[in-house]
């Protein structure tokens, strides 16, 4: 069974800017700004130049930054990490709370300054 067959919610391409907040093992908070890759009501994936710093099962908090507004989406769990050949890679997360249709549609709007 491939990943696509296991998904319960359809994925949509999105480049919405994200803020990813987590804590390192030493307790220090880390906040990264990363572009979204795709999103569904149950999760999303994002491009991250430091993907190898994330671990499966790691807890994060995620917010979106679109059209001058920041909206907290909630807590999530890292479900996969794919390192790129030259460092940057992709990270997939599962949201603790499903997005409703209105939230999902807001996230699918192009970021400000893009058609």
C-alpha cells in the first residue's frame, strides 16, 4: 500500500508560508519559516532546509502567515521526514485537529503578492 492510498483526506497544492515552532532536546525553542508544499484537512507537508533536524513522532506547533494575518492551526506530529540529496528536504505532519472547510479554503488562497 502506498502513502497516497492510506490518506483519508485529499491533498491540495499550497505555497502558504508557515511558522513551525518546536523545542530542541536542550529545551530551547526553535521557530522556522517554511513554505507549505501541500495541505489537506488532516495534515500538510512543507519544505524545510533543515529537515534532518526533525524526527518522526516529534511534536510541533504550526501557524500560517497569509495576506498579512497569522493564524494558529494548532499542534501536530511529524509523521515523515524526507531529506533532500543536498540538505533541504520535506516534512509531513498530521494535525491534532482536522481543519474545517473554511480554514482549508483560506489556506488554499495564494499568498499575498502572488496570483
